[in-house]
């Protein structure tokens, strides 16, 4: 899976934990007009995203500034109208403007004192599309996060699920399910299995599907990534 996929999943997990809501896409009015701190460099994560029906866009940043300096900078950008919280090792700034929510999520310092994090803007408080079902699942499986994205003209859907069934049973189910849907292994070795998980890389025409499963504490954590033509 690409680095962008795992970045989106990391952002989505923060959403799931309600540490921060989502990121931004497209038509944000004035909320996206802000300057970065001098010590910060940011890269766009995807051209377009929708997380659980919320239209989004995100940036990952690297900064030589500490969390206090970052908070001071964005406090000036937002005229002091923000909330600062800490959760799970993250320093989180949140700013609301009309239906939009901007967040800056700063991680802990590395050995050199540098920090990484995410900047996000989301149409958080607007009506959202109804959830779409996952592409097949065993009973007692829950869809935790659903991320649609577009990069360089190709659309993708990334789903994070959790199941009370074993990893082995989930692997057997998904291999059979996607076979009936017309998917075949991408290449030799595209199907893997271990004592506590496994995965598969499948294709159907110009469509690709990657699935990874890891079993932890009696539950199976499943990531499915579909890349559409």
C-alpha cells in the first residue's frame, strides 16, 4: 500500500477517536487562507478526500518549531479563536469558521527536536452523504472508517474494519468473496498468510484491491484499499 494510504488511515483513526475531525477539500472560503510558520513545510495528501461522508483535504507537515510555537502562530492566524487540547501524544489545535473546522495536529519531537503532524480542514458541520456498505463482510464485522480519495486522476476507497472472527476465517471469506466478484491474484505470492494475519493483492481489469488483516486480542483488524480505473 502507498504511503498516502497509511497517512489517510492515520488521519482517519484520529477522527475515529474524536481527537480531530477531518481535513479539507475544494471550496472552503477564507478558512484555508493561512500562512505556515517559518519552520514548517507541508505536503498535500491526495487531491481530494471524503472521510465518512465529510469532504476533505489534508496536509502532512514537518516542522523545526515546537508545539508551543506552532500554537502561537496559528493563534495569530485565527485571531485567538481556537481550542488547544492534548490526546494520545498529539498536540491539537481546532478552529471553527461557519460549517468548517480546521485542525493542526502536532506529534512528539524526534531525536533532533523536529516534529511531524497534519493540517486539516473539513466541512464538519454540514450534512453528509449516507454511509456506503463495505464490499462484503462476515457477521459481527464493523466498518470503522471509510475514506474515498482521488490522486492523479485515479479514485480509491480505503476501509478500516474490525471483526470478532479470526484472521484465518476472514482471509478465507474475502478470498472467496472477491473471487466471485471477478478478482484474481496480482502475481505469484500475492496471497499471504501467517499465524495472526495475512493479506492479498488482487486485480480485476484496471481495478486493484489490497487487503491486510492482523489479529490482536481476539479481534481482526482489516484494511481494504480499492483503486478504481
